[in-house]
């Protein structure tokens, strides 16, 4: 590259070259043509095609996306490109929902600092060869535990459960708000066995009841399980028994809405939009002095759910143990604990205190939401939600609870409600 009054030539690096610079041994390939990605960046920033970038590098990568930072002097943006595996990460409807969620947040929660969407391609039929999203670059940096911060769920003006999409003229039977509406939930956190979505789902309305929402997902999980275990053996019989128990749990949990008799629903709606990947150390960017949030990024898999289901802790406070996002509080080390487990127990005690501080902070802004973190009915419903929304592989993690404890706990909570 050389310059005078304008850039004459620029040789764009290959994706492989950027990989080697990003991290030794990193080989994640999404198949992007870097030269054409730079052309798209110039176009959205309204720069001449001859202008060379002053910086292009891989900013981050995860299980589903690779993020490039592209800078032209004072102007910068990020390009988010879904990886080719799992294939569902590039599902056009999934990408549409991500963009519609950003649009929703910009309209209904302008106080939340999300990156501004600049341009998007939902398929690989473009010169860059991949679907991509060009977004505003947020200058903040993630915090590190225990440097966490409170982010509550955003109330939403919908009466359905599921994923957000932009409205279409041929779906007037669905309730929409400002050009945005809800369709049945797009499967979160896809893996290699997650099938591509039927495009017709975009024309459907999201369910209005939890029972419908959960039963639909459970039926899909049961079909997948039967397909995986066609032979009548012990594993198949155990999983079928699990599915039958989960179906009963769903019926009980659906009747245990902790907000059903609330007098403040008008102030705090019964549904909430939850960030699908809530981790302060990864997706919440703070200023250098930690006095303000610069940006909340990575809105993949965000969904509309009942508020008690949305009452989940940041990953930093969960110990990665017990029920996902919903661990039991521990205030003392049990007398029969083994000496080799003392460090694990100490971490659990410290994180319990951090969760209490988290709830105390939420209490100042949203007392109703704060109570849902420890409400027994809400906690039970979150457990049922996890089992209903995960396939049979997820059942194995809690199979002892399903087979031995779940129904007793369900009946105890239900009878206590009637008492």
C-alpha cells in the first residue's frame, strides 16, 4: 500500500492471515472474502473505494459468530459473521429475528446502549460470500468478576411468547406493535443437530400460554428422542418416562404463575425480553473508569418469555453448577463436606453474597422482578422451562431430579399455593 492524495492500491489480507494474527493456532474459518467485506464497510461509511483501512483484525469469536473490527482513520465498525457450523447459526429467519430485536430495542428501550445497525446481508449470495451484519463499534471493554453490574429485563408490549421479527402485510392476524411482532420461539443456542427452520414459521403467531409453548417444544424433543432411539431398550424406556413426567410437570407449572394475581401488571408487564447470552464479562462493555455502560452486544437468541422465567442471574454469579442460571444459595459449609471440596464451597458462599447484592440492586428499581429470583414457584417454573426447552440430552443432567424428586416438589408447591 502507498498513498499520496489518494490510496492507489491495497492488498486485503486473507481470513487465514487474520486468524494467525488473532491467536496462535486459531483456525476458525467462516469463508468470508475480506476484500468485498471491506467494500461493504466503505459503502456504509460513505468512503471512496480507494480508501484503505487503517486497521482490520478479528475482534472476537464465539460458538456462533466471528467479529471483525474494521477501522478507517476515525471511523470504525464491526462485522459480525455467523460461522458455518452449526448450520442453524446461518438460518435466515434466525438472523432476521436478531435484526428485528435490535430494531425493537432501539424503539422501546432507547435508554439501553446497544450498537446501531448499519447494514446486513441475510444470505451468502453477495460478493463477500457470507451473511453478515455491519454494526456500530462500541468502545467499552468487558468487566471481570466480581466487577459485575445489574441489568434487568426489558418489559415488552406483547401478549405472546417467542422470538421477535419484523411485521409483514400478510400476517395481520398476529398482534403487532410498531411493525414488530412475535412468532414461535426460535430454538436458542443451536447445535449441529438443530434443524433449519421451516420458513412458514415466520407467518405464525407466538403462543399466548406457557402450556402451549412448553408442550410444543416437548413434543419436538420427544420426536427427536424416538428417532435417536428407535429400539425399545432401557435408554429409550427411561427417556420416555422422563418425557411423560415432564409433561405432567408442565401442566402443574403452567398453573403456578406467580404474577397471576399481581396488582401491578400494568406497571410491570407479565412478559419480558431477555438477553439470550447474559454475561457481564463477555457482552456488557463498560467505560474505562467503569462509571457507565458503553454498549450491550451480541443479541442473538433474545426471546420474549414470562417475567419469572426471565429472572436469571448473570453467568458470573452461578458457579456453573446446579440448575443453569438458577443455583441454590449457600450460606454455610455443611458439616459433612469433604476437606477437598472446601474451595468449591467457599466460591459458592461468595457467589451467594454477590447474588444477594444483585437482588438488592434489582429491588431498588423493580421489586416485583427481584422477588422472582427466590420465589419457589418461579424457581420451579424455571426448572420446568429448562427441561421443556432442551432436548433429551439436557434431561440427562437432571435425570435423578426428574425421576425421583420432581413430582413431589411439584405437588408440594401446588398444595402450598392452595393452602
